[in-house]
C-alpha cells in the first residue's frame, strides 16, 4: 500500500454533527477500498479566493491515507461524486 495525503474542501454550511458524519463516511469509504486512515487534521473554515459551487467559504480537512494503488481511481470517482465536497487533492507521498 502507498501513502497518500488527501485534502478536502467541504461545504461550510455543514453543522458539527454533519461534519463528524462526513468524516465517518470518508473513513468507511477508505476501509471499503482496503485502505487505512491515519491522522485527520481539521484546519477550520476559511474564505475561498473565488466562489466554488456558489460557496464563498469552505471547511478544510486533511488525511493521511494508505490505499492500494489499484483502488485510487475508485477513490477519486467517489470524491468527485460526493455532493458535500467542493474540491479535493490526493497526493502520493514519497517514501524516504
């Protein structure tokens, strides 16, 4: 399995319980793809440089994930199709 860093911009109008539910949903998704979730970092609500899907603010979340390379395409498809995600960035971390 390779390590990845996932940064997600989530709609800012999600309440605390809905955000926790979203985090749980993401962890279940990674587990369903035979992966592991690591540390999650909530960077809070931030102003966007430009509007995305009629949103001017977003919640920023980052994860360190371990996912088999064959399942990364499926993960990307799920992230694109999620209604709560405005943008995402999935980066492969290099081994040192």
